[in-house]
């Protein structure tokens, strides 16, 4: 396979590229703008592989996207490029609207024109896979689960922008016949995760014995998915998914945020003990505006129709994640020192930011 991956220097994108090139042996052209959350160091394991190619470009640049597709002649586009952090969308929504909505429109149009010029088997084999989030569904009442037919109900600028992009992809399928697929995943975690997100942020703050502020009562529920399981699901959908369908991807691991924080604290106490318990670093702070209470994915459709299933439990996945961060400070320390130190994001203008970051729960 020869594919274009957008956002391949981000957390999920880099995991996908490493898998496709290093394990599957595919040819991958990675198109990335290299914003703050992108990190070329995440691609070091395959950076010199002959099947890997990088293009520094913005998906909002129509000429650049058209050139990439015509020059590469891919069999598929896997679209992961996005602004993704809810807190940042609260204080600066414009980039989310531009990248997630307008950028997706540009990429869809470039893909449509490229696909329209294909002939025969090349045209029938082409796929456009759009990678989205469970946050488009809003917040879950009670003990239910998101399924592919759950109505959209986004509650933040980020989730609204992703919901909009999902609808664009569906419309390009219905209107123009572009062979599209959509996935909506639960919260990802694992190695190479930018440290503004819940698990790496808590892990690194706890490792450095810094305070661990938690939003509200910490009882918000998120469904956790190990990133390597996710990229295998994306590959499965691309290879075997039915055109026009949506597949929800989840790890069957819903947990309260406070339980995740406590598990990280206990694991670090066992691996790197200090003079006091790291749970003593936990403190509760004002909740995020519009914070969804509960997410949980039902992945039955992808499991039964396509044969994918998450291999990692949360216990095994978090153990592997912690071990990776303990052994790879050369990757994360420059980010903590020069890109994002842990200050709280997502406060409204009238609010005063506390000294330490408050812990959110977003995926990528």
C-alpha cells in the first residue's frame, strides 16, 4: 500500500506511521504542518526508512494538497491532522475551526479531484479515512455507551469542529461518491503522548513531585484506548471497512479520571519511591467550562464486522506507558522545558489561572 497520512507527526499519527512503515511495510507520505504538538522525534524509529517520506505542509493549503496527491498517487488518504485539545479550544477556537473544518474541506476537495481522475481498479480501490473522536456525541447519561447511531451533541469548540468535519466527510460521500470511511475513537494513551493530556501530564508531574490538580470532583468517566491498538483498528477499517460506514473504536476500559490519576501515582510509588505518597499531591480545582461528564464507546460493530479487538487492557497499557516515559526522558524533557511546562489551559478570560495545571482528559 501507498498512503498519505496527514498529521503523522502527532501522537496518534506518528504511532500510525511507525506501524505502517515499520510493521506493515507500506509506503507512507506524512503531511504535517509541525504545530506545537507535532514532534519529528516521535518518528525517529522509521525516519530513515526508504518507505517513509515527509512533506511539510498545511492541509489548508489547497495547492500543496493537490500537489501531494498528484505526485504521490496514493491508494488511500488517512486524515488525522487536527487541533485536538479541548482546553486550548476554549481560549482559542479560531485555529480549531480553520484546521479541523476548513482544512478537512480542502483535503476532501483535493482528494475528490484526484479520485475523479483515476480509472479502473485504481479508482475503485481508493479510500479516504477520516479519524475523529467520541467527543462529537457529547456527554453520556447513566451507564449507556456511544454507538455509531448516537446523535451528535458536541459541547466544546473542539468537539463542534470535529463534528463539523465528520459531517463534511459524510456529505462528500453522499454528494460526490467519494469513497470515505469515518472512525470515532475513545481517549488514546501510550508512548510519545504530548504532555498536555491527562496521562502524560499526571505521570510527569507526579514523577517531578509537582501538584496534581484535578478538575471538579474527578469523577468524569473516559474510555481508554492504547494507541497501538487504535492504529491497528485504523488499518483494519481502511483494509476491510465498508465505504460510507462509521466505526467506533474503544478499548472497553471506562474509568473515572481520579482512578486513572491514583493508579499512576501508585505505580510510580512502586517504581520510583519518594519520601511521601504521590496521592498526597492530588488537589481538586474548579472544573472546566462545559466539561462532559461521561464518555464510553461500544466497539461491537468493528469487533464483529471487521474482527478487530483491543489487545491491551488498561492495566497492561498503562504499565507499558509508564515504563516508556521512565526510560525516555530525552523525548519528553525538551517538551516540558521548551514547549509546554504544565500551566493550566482552558480558563475563561475572567478566571485566574492557578499556579499548577489542572488535569483534563482529552485524547490527542
